[in-house]
C-alpha cells in the first residue's frame, strides 16, 4: 500500500516537474542551413519543385517537406495550406524542426492598388494583419467602440482595425509589443528590386487567353493578409484608402508574423490573380490563377539566382 502510494507521489512529482520545466528545443530533422520556400498550396509550389534537385522528402505535421537544392541554395520546400492559422502553423513547424536561415514565400493574391493589374507581381516591404478587428456595436449615433479602445485607423462599418500584440526577439517573457507592420528583410527587398528589371513575365495563359497589358513588378510598398477571400469592390477601395496595400491574400502576414517573432529574415512574392472585386464581371481568379502563380515563381526564382 505504502509502496504504491510512494510510487504515485514520485510519478506526480515527475509530471509537475515536467509541466513546470522550460520548454525544450524540438529535435531537428535536418542540420543543414536552408532557405525555406513556402507556397499556400500545391499548384503554386510545383514551379519550384520542377526546378529543384530534391534529395529527400519528409512528412511533418501532415505537410510534405522537400529537401534539396534550388538555384544554387540548400532549400526546403513545403505547402502552408490556405489561410492564416495554417500558414502560421506550417511556418513555426519548419522553424522548429529544420535549420532555416531565411523564409521566401510565393503565391497569388488579390490586387488592391488601382495602378496594378492582373498578372502583375507585388513584393511588399511590409505586411499587416489588416483583419485583426474590433466588431463594435451600432447605436443611434453610429458605431460606438468601447471607451477603453482608441481607434488608430478608419473603420469599415462595424469593423475597427487594431494591431497585434507580439513578443519580439530580445524581449522578456510575455513582454508584448503592439505591432501593425511586419517588415520584410531590407537586404532581400533590395535584391528583389534589382532583379525586377530583368524578369519577363507571362502575358498569356496556357489556354491562350492573354492579358491586354504587359505585367509589371512592384517592389516595396505594403501588403495585407487576413482569413477572408475578398471579392468586394467597396471593401477593396477601403483597404486601399486605409492601408495603401498593393495586394491582399490569406497567408502572408501570418508568415511574416512568425518570421518576425523568431528573428528570421523573410520576403514574400505575390502575383495578382484577380482584383479582389475591383474588376468588371466575375472574379478573374479562375482564368488567371496559373498565370499569376507562374509570374510570382519567375520573380522568386530570379531572386534566388541573385541572392548570395
């Protein structure tokens, strides 16, 4: 009886000790320093897989990770899945389980900047989680935020944007900073700006449907991401007026958030598959998805070729 009781006490003590101990480092699955190449889903990643020399494949948290070389660099390539939580999970997982020096993301997006068109490629210098909102109550005098919330940006109806609280590198435990913009690595943005002058973008789809303009590359400026597919002209105009975003999507700011908190340099390439509700007729993504994915990949591969 006393022996069993003593054993239970020892086990309980062990569990309490384990729960209170600092979290240990994850076991690394690969020690080689690598650039992480991420896309939201398979069709976006195919362009890189086709160009890479893949040496190994490993499944981590349900995601296939391809290890090899691309454009002269040791890389890992993986899909994040669609939307913010999937993107954050995938980004943190590869940082925990591999030796990642930089993160490079490529994919499609909705266009916000009225000066950009379908097929263009945006490489923003900073990203915001623009749908981190207070939904406030409506009164007879209009929308009324709670007295303890001071709006920093204009609202869209009941939606009042706010920043996100993060623990930045070098801060103490739980020492949070309110952040609006997650900044891409300036050196990487500089190289993207240099190669933008030399990349020829596709103008026609594989079905022979062609854009009426020559696509361009916009480096610098702003991007935004949130967990919503946007196909609404009014909301698109609001996002432009408030955030001056070149593009919006559903993953980039989550990747930027995780990279920033972990102190890992990042850059994100997005080609416009549609105009987020700003174009005539139905949404263009069904027609120009593949063209946009290829154009984004072209710019990103040129970047990797130039990145030392």
